[in-house]
C-alpha cells in the first residue's frame, strides 16, 4: 500500500539524514530498506521480499526471527534486562555452559564480550599476559574486527588507516588458487605456507611472539578452506616455539561449516577460541573468548586487567541459550552439513561448469565463495563494476547477496532448505547468463 511505501521512503530519508554508515563514503549511499524477516527471507515495509543469501553479515545462522529465540529474549526481558558483570546470573551461566560443552574438554571458561572485535582484543591480551611477549602474527588475508589490536591484526585494506597498535606482524596463509608460494597442489601449498610461517617466526625472533591469530577458515577474505595438514602444522609450530594459538571462529563457528566449530574438521586444538555472530545469530550483540584451563589458571590469583559493562548481558545470554537449544533440537548444524554436501556443492559446481566467469568454487556447509574472473587462464579478477552489476541484478530478482572484492559469497542461514537453495541457484544462473560487460 501507499502507506507502507511511505514507511520505506521515511526509513531511507532518516537514514540519509542521520545515520553514519560503516566502511563507506557517506554520499551516494542507497541502502536497501529491511523492515522484517522470517527464516531465510527479509522484506521491506511495502512487502518486497528477498531471499537472504548473505545472512546479513554472515551471522544469522538460525535465520531471521526464530520463534524460540524470540521467546527466550522476551522471557528474559520480563525477568531482568541488565545486570553488572560482577554478579552471578543463571542465564549467563547457562549460556557459558552450553558454549564450553561444544569446545575441546580442556576449555571450561568463557569471557563474554559485545562482539567479535573485542573478543579478539581480549584473546590477544590474554596471550600477551600468558607468554609475557608482545608480537601477534596474523595473515594478510583476514578480518578480525574494528578495534585497536583487532583491526591491526586484520590483513585487508581496513588495517592501513588504523595502524596505531604496535606489535603486529603479518604473513601469508595458504590460498592455492592465487598461491604466494608457486604451489600447484594443496599438499605443496600447505607445506610451503608452513615453511614461510616458520621463517617469519624465526626472523621476528620466537621469544618475542605471543600469539598466532588465525581465522580457522578465513571468511571475508574469500572462504579460504585450509589445505590438508596446514592447521595441524601451525599448531605444531606454536608448540615448538611456545606461542599461543588463537583461532577466530567469529564467522566460521556455530554451524556455518556444518560443524559446531570449523576447527572440529581439522586435526587442531586452539588455546583460545573467539566467537560472536552465529552463537546467537546476532539477535542481541554478543561475543567472547573460550579459554583453555591453562591460560584461565594464570588469572586464579592474578587480576585479569579487562572488562566490559555489558560482558554477559542477560538479553544476549538468553539469545545464546535459545539459539543453541534450538540448533540442537532442530538439527540445524546437521542441516548446514547436508545442504552443503548435497545441494550447494553440486549446484555451485554445475554453475561453474556453465559460466566461465566463475574461476573457482570453495567452501563447505553454508559457507561458500565464487571467485569471479575476467579470464579463466590468467585468473584476472573481474572489476568492481561487474560485481556491482551482478549485485544489482540479483537484488532485482529478489536475492540478497554477499559480495566482497571479486567474489560472491554464498552464505545462507544454516536453516536454509533445499528448495530455497534451488531457487537461489536459478537466480545466480540467470544473472551469470546476462551480458555483464
Ligand atoms: N572476526 C571475524 C572472522 C569476522 O568475520 C568478524 C566480523 O565480520 C569479526 C571478527 C569482528 O566481529 P564484530 O564485527 O562482531 O566485532
């Protein structure tokens, strides 16, 4: 109706007048209005509906407006909407218990944060205090968040204008499609990337290095699934040189890969695990660090010098309890695995077979990237203009995509159905069939 269309206009107008957006030049923005949603779909006030194959910022693993998570938040809101972090609170304890239950057995404590960046910030702090060392090694192809140390640990362009924290060194992780190591097989890539990392450790001086911080599967950088042996090799290097291994599971964790943690699929156990996003699908902001017993014990008698007013906020904790229980009860992690194996893997492979713009398909579960190239032999990335055009055409057909650099990330919620995947594949196929020049 007209009234609803007016609400969309009003949302756009207020946004343009008063809302300052992330990572953007503010002039010329024309954000999509999203008023509500359910499951894998979102819509504006006028009722234009989109199949959400972005999961927003790859966080709504349980889909939009899951009724049992909404009930959990609503019930908590009736009881206690906020509480100081120093208090003991039952909902917070229940959330922590559910999280550590899924972690390796030597991890029994959770420090709650507001999101992923401050989870990494605090994990870095713990690693520095634990080792008495400064340097944090992380990869060039990574995103760890937008705060002091987390953004400098980040590898991509967002680090550069924010480089005020000291003690960060970057290295190259494995990425066979664009290998830094002239590798032609996954085994070679893994072996050479490990050799490179060991040389960086030795060259920086092992006794100065507090932590290696890695996304288990680098997400925003392109869903870079690590080759066989790489993560186990990093663990071995961390052990050899007395370095804390932090795995950032903010995007990859809580069902995205079809496993609770992405690292469950590899022969590796981190010392610190950072999480956010999928733990409660972002219904209320939350993140945290899952701490090994050994590192937690450092702070038995010594004060931990960190804290947040909203650490373990009851509404966020209720959303975690509701989310993890619903994921269990409804087999949502298993659904992500099945959808990945039986629908997305073959469906995206068929798209790549048909459309030469797709240079590589990578991923697992509901965590995939299509690497788009102007030329399959040279692997030259498509231009930003081509990605912009694709995005516009997908939106026009009712699919909300996730794009990054020369890629489309296919990242629906973990509750996505086979029918919804089929619908999305048809839409991708249609837009890849257009003349995009
Ligand atoms: N780490 C990873 C792997 C991420 O993908 C993100 C966000 O995209 C973050 C950390 C930062 O999380 P937040 O935006 O909640 O601070």
